[in-house]
C-alpha cells in the first residue's frame, strides 16, 4: 500500500474493529498498517473478508499474523511450494547446466545441501528424505533469513570448464526473470575459508608460553614455616 492509502486503510480497519466490537486506537491502527503495508490494499481488504468467513476462527478479531497467513500461506505451505518448484527444475534443467531461481532461500538451501549437482544425483529412494531436509531448512530460513547465498547454483559444465579457462554455458533462469535478477544482484557468497599459516601457529605458541606462570618448588624451610 502507498502512504496516501493510509486513510482508506484506517477507515476499513475501524469498520472491521466495530464488527468485532474491538477497542482501537491510533497506535493499533498504525501497528496493523506497518505490518500489512507491503501488500496491496485490495488484497488486504479481501484477506479481512476471508478471515470473517472462516468457520474456524472468523468469530475473533484477526491479528496481523492471521491476515499475513491468508496472504502468504504458512511456512509449511511456502516450503512445499518451493520444493515443488525445485523438483520441476530438476525435471527440466540438466545437472550439467547452472541454474538461477527467483527465490534466494532456494539458493541458500540447495547450497547448504551440497549444491545443485548433488541434489540432481539424488536417487528415487532418497527423494523423500531430501524433500524433508529441503523443507525443514527452508522453513528455518523463513524465520532467520540466510546471511549468505550464491548468485546461482553451478552445474557440471561450468565447474569443469571455468577453472581451465574454457567456455561454459550461462545459468538457466528458472522462474520470474525480474526476481531472478534481483536475487543475483543481492547475493552474498559465503566468505572463503582461510588456512592458518605456520607463522601464526608459532606466534600463538610463543604467546602461550610467555603467559603461562612458571611453577616454583617450595623449599623445606618454607614448608616448615608453613607448618
């Protein structure tokens, strides 16, 4: 919703509150607005109407999470939909091709599961386990977005040819083109692991030796005095 639609949203929200005989305030209205403003007004209005006709909980005033659940679905719904998209890609795109999805979380999950090539090599008997792993990881990333994910997932052709300076195919775009480009533009590859050099290890050992207190023996005289 745009900022100039706040008054329209406010009027709609006050009407909904009146139906449920719920107390409202400027703070409450602003709270709902902030939670729902990323959606179009028409779909938000429809979601409130859908909630009202829900026989399970439509008798209660909806919270922002109830409306968002109607608009976006649950995390389980999203995880399943994402897996179905990946399965469709596995059917249509070769393991030799690199691939880019329109969902950054898909990139993060497949990368964490060993990459596109390993996923494509999954046997039929192992597919249910891979599906379960994917959906669990996806649901976790929905709660805590990934800090890093690759621009795209590398296929055999690029992995074999690129290091040797040979030509390789560009990634296949699977999904909405504009969203794919956005995913690739905002990608944050994981930092490369650095091996600790021998000099650093030596320096650490020297610091450890210099900071370790030296043990001293108690003389017989000191021992007698202590007694």
